[in-house]
C-alpha cells in the first residue's frame, strides 16, 4: 500500500514496514510485562505512519494508543479507529475542550488541570471524564511531585465530573541506570499504594522498563521503540524483530579514476580507480548527513558496501568495487534488517528514536 497512490513509477526510496514483526514485538511486550498495552504511536508511530499503524493494531484489543498531542489524536480519530487515545504529556488549555468532546484521555500534572477538566466536562452533560494522574518520580518533565499528589489526591477525588482511571510515571534512565530505576519502581509503587485507591491502570514502563524490569503492581505498559523492533538494550535485541527497512536504488554506476573527488567538500579523493554507485537517497529522506565520513555502509546484493564522501540531500555514493556485477536499479538497504538502526544511530551520533522519527514524508511507506 504505497501512500503515494498517484505515482505510476515505483518509488526510488521507500520504507518497508513488516507488520508481522510489529505484531510479534507487541506479543513480546505483552508476555514480558504480563500487562495490558498502550501502543505508543506518537511522532507518526516513530516514522512508520500513525494512521496506518493505528489501523493495523485495531484488532489487537489494546487498552490505548499513546500520542503526544491533539493533532496526533485527531489523525488517528480520522481513521475511524476506536482504540482509546491517551495524551502522554501535558495539554494546553485551548486543547482541553477538544479532548473532552472526543473523550480522549488526558494525563494531568496538577490540581488545576483536574479542576479545569472537571469544569469543562460539567458542561457536556456526559458521564465523568476518565483521566490519569502523572507523577514525577524523576523524569522532570511533567506530573505531580510525590508530596503534591499525597496532599492533593483527596481533593481531586472530590471532583464530580472527572474520574481517576489511572496513575502513571515515566522512566528517564531505564536503559542507563539500573539502580536508580529499581528505586524509581519502588518509589512509584509506594506512591500508588499511599493513594489507597482502586486505579484501573497503573503504568510506568517504556520499552527498557518492559524488557529489563518487573512490577507486580503495574497493570499497563507503554512500549514505543521495542514495538518497532529496536531494543534500547542490546541484550534483548534478539527477542524482537525490526519493523522498518529503509531501502533505495542504485541510480548510476561509474568507474572513477584515482584522484577523483567524491561528494561535497571533496573530503574523499579516490586512491585507486573505484567502481562508484550513486544511490537515490540522502538526508532529504532521513538518512543522516552526520553519517558522512563515519565508515558506514549499505547493503547491496547481501554485501556491506562502504558509503564514500558526504551524504547529500538526495544521493549518496557507495564503493561497489567488490561487486562488479551491480547495475542501476539494484536495491540498496540503508538500514533495518541487515544494518541495524542502532548501528546507524551510534555512527550518526544520535539514538534510534531520532533515526526513525526523522524519516521524511517523501519516503514511501510500503506495508507487508
Ligand atoms: C515516548 C514515551 C514512551 C515510549 O518510550 P520508548 O522508550 O520508545 O518505549 C512511553 N511513555 C511515555 C510517557 C513516553 O513519552
């Protein structure tokens, strides 16, 4: 299902999305956590296309789709998907009416938020609006501080037009600091118990939290990256399968003489005659320019071939001297199956989350 249905020639650069891998990874999240799942679909489902992934997961009986903003909630709602939509971060005052009218689920950070939603929902004549409490147990990005929730929770419970359905917190270092994260789980569980309230949903774990930690109290997990088949912790990578493979095609093959420069800045001057393939993808597709000069490679005919010279907006050059049989039109894997997103991220000086969310709109997504 290419998203560019008016095109008559095949795409030059495309992202293959393996839906069976997506389902497999979701099962790993379920089994590993023993909890219900909020599939995190923010940032265009990490570059996999928010609408398509929402539609694909509709049959999975998920508790929620997690989104970053009302724009994303609206995009999913426009597909007709019925899975409940949860707003992962704070909401602006002028977004709240839309949230209330659509029964999207906000996560609140203050008594003021609770009062505002209460007031807005009172005017709708609808049942109490379900919402979740966010507690800040170390992320520093949002939520009630532990002391504040202890003090204000009874006040929140008195509000008649909202109903507290869940309580959540977020892990800043689950893939970096085991000791801190273990303590964070304990703190969160203690806060939940102190509320002495029958929360339907208690949630803390992101991907690293799901894979590397356990909680007998939590009832819901929030996988993002792992659902798309990349583990934040290398040791769990073999349990999950990459969902996206970014591919392109060789557009041109030439033998360039020794001494010839390759790409902007002429940072590479060929030491010997070299068979150079030009490939039709660049940073304009989301292949990071910061990979320039990082000894990175692409896969052509199953073989790793070095990228030479700087990554340009629409094209890269690859040394294919060891593959004399290559031809224009040959498929090129930029990353996904045989070159991991994690490897690309490391070489580009960033993290897999950013590599995936950077894939630009001109890249056709093809679902398999
Ligand atoms: C993005 C996000 C997640 C998912 O994180 P991953 O590390 O990609 O699994 C979970 N919870 C919240 C609150 C988030 O913002």
